[in-house]
C-alpha cells in the first residue's frame, strides 16, 4: 500500500508542492519537525499526503529513504543544503497542450494509466523530434537528471541510440557545446512507467545544460513525467534556480523615433546609386564560366531578400513603397517565396475552388504590380515553383489530406504531382503581366527559378512525414529499378536504407531525382523559359543531392544561424550564440558545397532574432561571399514599407534596426566586390562514385580552408597541407577572423569594418583607426563615391550593436523570450573613437542621420596634421554621413 501511495504521490500535481525545499509539514519553514515527519513516513508510522510525500521524496524515486531523512535533518540545522529541482514545469501540469517552459513538438496530455498530465511525443514514421529545456548551471561540478518514461508502439532505428531518449548537452559561456550527447536512457521497446536516472560530471566553465526528451530516428509514442535535475557545486551544495533575465538598457535610445512627413528616404544611408535600372536592360540571364552573365556579357551579382507569403500580394501603394525602400538599401534581387502556401492569406490561389489549379485574379494583379515596381528600380526576380502548396480535394491527389505541404519527397516521383507542377508552371509563366506587357517567360527581369523548395530524396527524415501509400510507391519503383539492373532489392524501407548508406538506394534515388529535375527543366524550356533553372536547395549537404542539382544550371543552398528550435517564434528556444565565435560552421559548410563550373546563390540565410548578436551578420556574410566569389546572397526574409515601432518575427530583417539599418553597407561591399576573390582555389572531390557512398559534400576539405582560400568541388582534389591555426587571415590579406574572443576585421580600399567583441582595444585598418568602448558591435566605414576611403569625398559610418523591444524578458538561460516586449524599440548606442588618416580635420564634416537619412546633429572633429578624429555614440543614431571638402 505504501508503494502504491508513493507512486500516486510522485505523479500528483506539483503546483501544490512546498515552496520552501524540505517543508514537509507545509508550515512555511524548514526545521527538525519536517525531518521527524519524514522519518515517521520512512518507518511506516505515518502516511503522508501526496504533496508532503513529493516534498520529502528528494530524489523523486517514489520512496522516502533514510538518506533523505538525514539530508532533511542536516539541512534543518544548517549543516547542508537540499536538492532543488532546476527544471521548470517538470511534471507538465502547467496546462494541457504545448507545455510552457519547454520547446518542441510535444503536448501535455492525460496518459492512459496515471492521474494528471504527462508529456506525450509521438511519430507515426521513424524520425527525430525533441522537446528541450535550457537550464543554467553555472558553478556546477555534477548534475543528476531523472524522470519517468512510458513507451508504446516503438519502432526503433538500427543504431543503439535510436529510440525514445533522455539526454543532455553541456555548453560553455559562449554557449558552444562541450563534449557529446550524454544520455540518461534510450528505450527501444515498449515499457510501462519506470523511473530512470543518471549522474554526470560537469567540466569547468559550463554555464548551461540542455535537457532533451523525445524520439531519435524512431517511431512510436513516449510519455514523460516528473523530471528532476539537481546540480551540486564543488563544495557539495545544491545550486538554486535562477530567475528570468532582463537587459540593462540604461542609455539605450528609442528607435525609430518621430517619423518626418513624406520622407524621401526610408533608410539611414541611401545607396540607390548602385541600382542598374531597369532590371532586364542587359537581356536575359545566362551561365558562363561558372557565373551568372547577362546576354550583353555583363557579370551579374545579386544581393537581396525574400518576400514571403501574403506580403507578395499587398496593395499597390505598399508594393511601391517596399520596392523603393529595398532599392535605397542596395537590393537588386527579390525571391518571391511561399506564394502557394495554404496558410497564407492571401495566397496565389482562388479560394472559390477546392483545388490549387486556379489563380486569384486579385493576387495575380498585385503580383504583377510588385514585379513591375521592382523591375523599374533595377531589382530582379527569383521565382519559386513549388514551395508549400497544400493540394486539395479537387486536385485528384492521393492522400492529399495527409500529404505534407509542398509534397516534399513525393513531388519528385509521383506522376500526378509532377503533372500538377507542370500545369502550375505553365499557367504562371505564360501569364502576361499587364503592367509590363510581357509574359513571365519573356520577362528578362525574372532572372532565374527553382523547381521545388527545400526537398531532396536523400534526406532520410523527410520520409517520416510521407503517407504510407507514397512510401510503398517509391519502394515499388526501387524494386523495379533493381530488377532492371539485375540486383536483388535489399530489405528495408527507403528511409532505413538511406540511414544505412546503402549504395544501391543512393544510386536509385540519384537517377530518380535527376530524371525528375531534367524532365521539368525540359518542360519549362518547351514553354519558353530562357533563364537559368535549378532543382532545389535543401539545407543538408549530401554529395549525391549536390551532384543531382548541378545537372541543371546552378546550385542554390540555404543556411541559418540560430534558427528557432521547434517553431518560428521568439518564444521558441535559441542558442543565442555569436556566430563570430564559431567560424567553422555555417559559412564554411556552404563554401564546401560550391561546384566547379556552376554559379552558386544562397537564396535563404539569416542570423535569427532573438539572438542578441545578429548585428554581426550582414557585412560579415557579404565579405566572405566576396572572398568565395559567390553569385548571389538573399536574406530571409524582409517586409515593411517603412520602419515599424517594434521588432517581431525571428526572420523579418525589415524591422530590425541593427540589421537592416546597416544593410546598405553590406550591399555596397558585395555588389562592388570590395573584398577581393581569394587568390588560391582549393578543390574537394565530387563525382558519382563518391556521391553514391552517402558522404557529405566537401567533407574532404578542411573546415578552415574557406576562411582563407576559395573552395570548389570537382573530379580531382587539390588539398592544402594541414594547419593548426587558431585564427585565419584570407590569402588576400583583407579578412581576418579570430574566434577568441570573436573578432572579424575587413580591410579593403573602399570598406573597413570591425565586427565582434572589440571593445577596449584600438584597431588599425589601413588608414582608419577604430577604438570602440562598447563590448560588442559592428562598425563599418565605407566610401560612397567609389573612390578609396583615403581619396573619397563622401563616406558613411554604420555602427550597430544590440537592440530589444521595450519590456523584453528572457528566460533564465537567455535562450528564449518569455516576453518579446513592445514598442518602442531600444537600440544600444555604439561608442567609439574613429580616426581617418590623410584627412585634415578642417576639411571634414560628420553628421548623424536618423532612420530616414535626415541629419540629427553634428559630431565634433579634431586632429593634428593630416588626420581627423571624431567620437560616435553620443547621438541617437546608427549611421553617420561624412562629407570631405
């Protein structure tokens, strides 16, 4: 009976648990009476109420042991401390549905055989899904994690760790992962409720532990309850929970401030002089010698954004204002994305029909007008053909209700889906834009297009969402292929065989995907499409997928730094880690996918808010894209005819002053090619023989190489000798990246930039000296007239750091926004002293400008001889305009 009571108690709601650790009798204090009450329960003289039992059961094992009685007694007389659970909402009783304080795809639901709520995670097909909580553990020497689990219907993967899991990762003060993925347990079969526990030693300087609950490459249902995480310091005392965090924004200024009437500009520094309008004036885009080239021989290089979902179809006045704001920022390409998304209102389809084969006349009119406005300002269009289309009952698509948005995977092989893709392309591309008078196939301002967004047959997890009938279909196609090759089909699903790196399945999928791409490309050519076409742009980098895509005209890839985990909201979990302290990651991976003889464009990238360091990104990415000689870089995403009053969405750069406020500096650098292309080319191997082994593209190229040299893949490798550097200078001598403490310098004739944790030190960049006092910032000095900085008559300085909404509250680990805040936006001023050599102080005028480019005040200039020194950070601005007489 006592064990049954204990089991019920451990599952009871913890809301009513003692607010004071060890307060068993609930009298508001911890004293010896609590220890004696626990002792009576231990020897069977007293039956505790559920809330009392939970308080006395210090380790959560549904038993009050003598050791717990002793711990209560010692703590009551000041000889020790009691364990305090560092997890929030550890029993998932806060509310039904999405559990507060956890991030991911799980729900708090009643379980079949226990009272209260438990966390339920379920997958019909093998896949990866985790629910995560970040817990600060600064000062811990060891941690103990325990929890209850129940599993049913389990279908584990082939590896020992592929099942229902509890595991952790440890992170240092820069939130970089230290070590591997220590686990509490992996369950690979069906089990009733059972408690699991593990203790882990914590290396020095660890500040954060991530707790993961979920399924890894497995199918089935797993339930979790009563998680407990205790941490001990070196002295043997238990750590106490920390509270939510707020940034001290004393001295920060409000943004954007009072908007002037009818401003001429919607950006601080207008660089619309870069625009080569109208788009299409040089003829249709083509590919030559591994780059994009217009008909008249002009090399094309694109710096741009994505406009997504309903923002593509706004009213005419808004479309004109958006196009103008982008042109003033130096944008020369817009990718029109998610036009087909069912969750977008409006989208491109006519809602009167129960299919996705009729376009909305209103949406088409607004699309036509936006394209015409962009074209007029020298901004080219990138078109997607299949992104997030949700097929409907009238489309005659099998299992349309459960087929994933965009028909990922299935769209590569199912004949009905392929025919519907062709019809959509035909109807859209032969449509005549009434504002330009040209069909889309005849419009040179539409520069390129892709067949399907973020899809590949080589991503094993992509099969998890595939309805069974499509899994059967592709398995049948594989068996037919094997028969044609005289091969005995290996046992297992396509997903299983992919995970086992089966060569036959890789060869089959390579042929199938490439055949599909070529079929649709040939169809597009048959209806009159003249511009370059690519297949897709998955974020994974399987060599077979890369090789399949480059059978078409160019390569498109995607990357995100600190994408929100488990969703698309600032309240999701982020790492909040500076990319500048982690150079051998996203940019490096992209560079190691470029293929010899093919242009590369990055049509989606972003450093996502609420990461506090996103100001590091625009100029840094532009610089290394130049070093690698990439052909286009499009940030995801943008909207806004003007500056908003508050920041929203982790992705929209149009409302982030510390990102879009400096975006023109990045446009100048990239479009002018201010950073020289790397002198030496390092080649990794990409060929069919290697690709069909299931390897990643570019894995043979050392990670540091793209920070120094240009990288491409081809038939034969030319690899450099090993290096053990801890910082990397480009072979052009213009770029330097040091991950400790996190600094990038850019030193070219027309752009000088200092990015990262640079405060308190003087930095000399070839004629420009910058001495910041703000700890983290991104400061860029650029020539506006095309001359070297030492000879220019007009310069601009952009200086950005952090920005937050008023009232923004972070969780305890600063990895999620408990409250994203409200208007107005607060911007951290960047304080620095800048000296320009070769410029007499008497000849220079420095003015701060507001978000609309209007001067807000002058900055005093001093100097001796042929140098001018001025201090920034005292005016409420992120940009300065410099005129030199």
